C-alpha cells in the first residue's frame, strides 16, 4: 500500500481514523466524523450521492499531499465508511460509532 502520509504503520484503525479526521475535522474532543459530525473539512469535495434501496451513499474526495483520497459513507444508525486510497487499497468501517472496526478489503 502506498500512502503519501507518514504514519509508520499499516494498522487499519490508525490509518482509518487519520483519514476520517482529514475528511471530518474534530470541532470538539468527542466529535467523530460520519457519526456525530457530518461537516466536511473545507477542502473536501462532495462528488455525488446515490440512493440504494432506503440508503443514501455519499461520495467525496480530498487531496492529501500530492494524492487524492476518496470516501463513501452512509448512515443507517451504525454507518458505513469506506476510503479508497490512491494505490487502489480499500479501507472499510461498518460501524462508524467505533474507531477500532477498520479493516482492509482485498
């Protein structure tokens, strides 16, 4: 996996939370993006929304350094947040209330 951010880890929880904070900056200590804070950072571009059954999926992108990261999220009470990294790696959290359920998709 190639990342233009220096986190010195491949831990999905560390990388997922870093990216979440880049897309949804914390205004208060307990803010969690895509859970109780849905306000994107100023440099995040909302691309589009897609309705699938009863759910609305939101797509956005952000440039970090020289690379563009994309995300998809939806809220159903638990929420799902997916990041698409520039090297085509995919990082998913199926319960946005938690910061420890990130996993790499193969």
